[in-house]
C-alpha cells in the first residue's frame, strides 16, 4: 500500500465545496485507489504558479515532508499541466499525480468487463498522450504503482506513436460496442421492454437500491466507484409491465472529461433510458452539491431533459 500526502489548493473562489470538503472527498478517492493517506495539506493561493502550481517554496516544503515520512506519492486535488507535474516531481523527488490521474487509476482497478477495460484504457491514453516527453518517456519516472497502471494492472503504453495507433484501435472497438448496444435497445423496444437507469453521485447506494428492487445480489462496497461496469436486471412491475433496471457508474463533481468521452458507450444507457431514477443520499452534508454535479454530467451527455424521478436515500439518518 503506497503512502500518500494529499494536497488541495484553494484559490479563494466562492464554490459549493469548501477546501476542507474537497480534501475529504480526495481522501475517500485515495482510499478507493488503495493508498494510505499519511497527511493532508490545504494550500491557499490567489492563482496557480504556471511552473510549479503551488510555487517553489511550498514544493520544497513538501519534499522535506515526503523525505521525513517516507511518502511515495503526492496527490493533488487539482488538475496539473504536464509541465507542472514534471517540475513538481523533480522538486519534491516523489511521484506526483493529479486528481484526474487518481480517478483514472480507480477506474482501471474497477474495470472487469472487456468493455469497461477498453473504455478505461482509452481515457487513460487520452490523458497520457499530451504528457509525454520527446522520446516517449512518461513524466512519472519514479516507479510503478498508482497513476501508472492500466486495466488489469498492465503497464500503460508510453510510446507516442503506438499510443495514437492504440487510441484509434480502442475507438473502433467502442464504435462496434455502441452499435451492438443500439441493436439491443431496438430489440427491447420491439418487445415493449422499458429501461430504467439508476443514476446518482458515486457511493450513494445505487447498487443497494438495485438489489432491493430486483432481489439481486450485486456486490455492494462502501467505496467511491465500487460499480464501474453497468449491471442490468429484469423486473416485472405490478401492472405486468416488463422493465430493465440498469445500475450505472456513479457521477462525481468535476468528472474528468477524458472519462466522459471514453465512456460514451456506457453513458448511452442513460441517454437512451425511458426513465432515470436519480438516487440522492439525503443524509450527506453535500447532498445538494452532489445533486447539482449529477445534473451537470447529464447536461454534458445530452440527458438533462429526460424524465427523472428523484429518490431520497438514507432518510433514517437525518
């Protein structure tokens, strides 16, 4: 288990989330990625340093903390440019990754189906391509582990030419998968089978709801993104109407656009569903902000005008 320090940079903007709340969610993400959080830092700045994001002084301070505590990875709660990531890694002398890279790593760990693995690898390569140096050497040169793993723990490709060819290949595979899904949806329509997609922020209890509705045994974990591959279950309503419940991947505030782009095939199940069940953990202190984040994702995939039924979960905890 890699030991990590978490860094959240607050630029003083008025947002739905405080820096402390963002740091708490980053800790949960780091836990889902299998890291041991040794320390959390909140840095206040007026604007990002173009070269080092947090400035050279703070980078030197982090270098001392990492050396003293044996920390192996620094995780930023912000997105870094390739240059910033390289400079920080050189200054701190410790592997440095950003929020997007952390989320992609979690998805790589969670992908089990062939479709899930293809989508995750595509998202990782789209993120990685602009972060390659001249001879195809990945910026994170300080070993493997978090941020360097593809689906199934495979080592990510780092040759720019090979990556471009691989991206094209993966996109073609996803086109075929998307066509196959479209054919399946048409077949459902012919048999008058309605599709109900269960959506919501990650870890609000979507899989638990699916199990309760359909008497299923989908694995439930108290972790962010415990469900990645869509799960489909048949059900017959009291009026004898046949329906399919689809348990989808959880949404997240500031969901990386690489993931949204790569997961189009999976998210089509949401776009094409007859009804969306939006599950909200009403006991969570950021329930309203989480709900807003879900609607932003729906807007980005063209599903904000779907028929949506909001379901409040964990009302016994308020």
